C-alpha cells in the first residue's frame, strides 16, 4: 500500500485493513513501511502472514495478483 508522509504516521505496522476488489473483500495487516522513490510503501499480508486473497487470488484481474 502506498502512503503519504501523513498517512504513514497513522498507519503503523500491525494496522488492520480491508482489501477490496469488486465484490471481494479480505482482511489484511500492514507491515513496516519502506521508502521507494518519493513515497512510502507498506506491505499488506493476511492476518496469518500469507496472501490476503488466499484461495481466491485467481478471481483477481491479472494486474492485481
């Protein structure tokens, strides 16, 4: 997830998030943000550490997998 500086102050590692694609929604947890170019990027995993889309990843458009 891409964050602005202000957002990064609010979204700390371990923040619970919801990931939505069309009619699909999954729970997620943010990781430690890292700086890439001029933005901060926080990884998002499922609560168990796996892929947020779990066994439904094949239902995502290919550019979102």
